[in-house]
C-alpha cells in the first residue's frame, strides 16, 4: 500500500453535507489502499468524517487542524 496521497480534495468553505458527499465520490476515483486527503473548514466535518469512515469501512489514517483548516487522510478500503 502506498503512503503517498493519491488525490486531494479541497472542501474549504463548504459546509455539511458537501465535504462528505464529495469525499464519497472522490474515494471511488482512487484505488483500494490509496490515500485521499481532504481539506475542510467546517468544524462539523470532524465527527462527520469519523462516522463516515466507521460506516463505510474506509480508514481515517490522520486528522489534524491548523488555523481552522481540518486535514483528513482517508485510506480507501481494499
């Protein structure tokens, strides 16, 4: 499995449910095991990403917040 980011999705400025909806589309565009990076500014995206990963089986590899920008790294289930 690759440790490099296969795709980045910039969802800064968008609110729920758009970051999760677009993530669900983007995750299908990468191969199983690859990483998707999502950048968001909606604080509600934190619990949303945790719940979405739990229910879809994709792995939330990393979650950080810097200056109001939330960065999520999701590994597509494979």
